[in-house]
C-alpha cells in the first residue's frame, strides 16, 4: 500500500513532482500533517571490507579499544535516533524499535539495521544512517590496525549501503 506522496518520492520526473521544493524551487520540509499514522519498517544493509586478520581479531575480541561490534551497535542505534538532526529535511519520528545484525565474513563485516516506527512518514533514512554510522564506528575502532606503512587504508572500504526492505501497513 502506498500513497501519492510515497509514489512521488520514488519517481523521477519534472520539478513539479519534487516533494522537497515549493513552486518557486525553494527547499522545504514535506507537510505530512494530513497523512494517517501507519506502522512502518525499513531495513538497510551495507558492509565494510577489512583485512582478514582484522576481522579475525574482531571475531576473537582481541581489539585493544574494546568490543568493536558492541560499540558499533550503540553507534548505529544512536544514529537512528538522531537522523532528523543530520538529514536536513527528515522529520523527527518516534522510533519504536531498532534491530542490528552483524555478519562476519573472511574479509568483511556486513551490518543490517532494521527500524520500526508508527507515524506519518517512513524510516528508510534512519535505517541508512544506522548502517553508515555503525560501519564508520567499526572503521574508527580498527583504523590503527588497518593502516599500511604509509598511513593509508588500501584494504578498507564501506560498500553497498542500500535499503533492502520497506513495509507500510495500516493501523487497526
């Protein structure tokens, strides 16, 4: 189930179809005041590529800075709750649940963040912010072991951040 506002956000078209600009092209926040409250869920995913030895050290909890995944989980949740402060046109929404899941491969860590809300607008941006901040937190905690002799990060990279699921349902 989608409404006209949700359809416009997913389409490319004329400037008149843009929901974050007025008729003169000035940036504005979308008015969601007349929309009914609905239950919404969004899930985003991304990964950070690391050296195999780094992933092994994380897996074995051998990092001097502390528990990397626990810290990244906290960072992801904090980012979800503060998305409206960092994305200019996002509404402040009531977050009802945040789930984080880490999958450790040989040379990568994949993070999935699911966000739930009950309100007038979706939570995709919150899920994306959770993923990017969670992965940035991993990078921050691992940068000393990921640097090469020149202080660069040739094996490290955040990739494939995307929304993988979005749900909306009426409240009964």
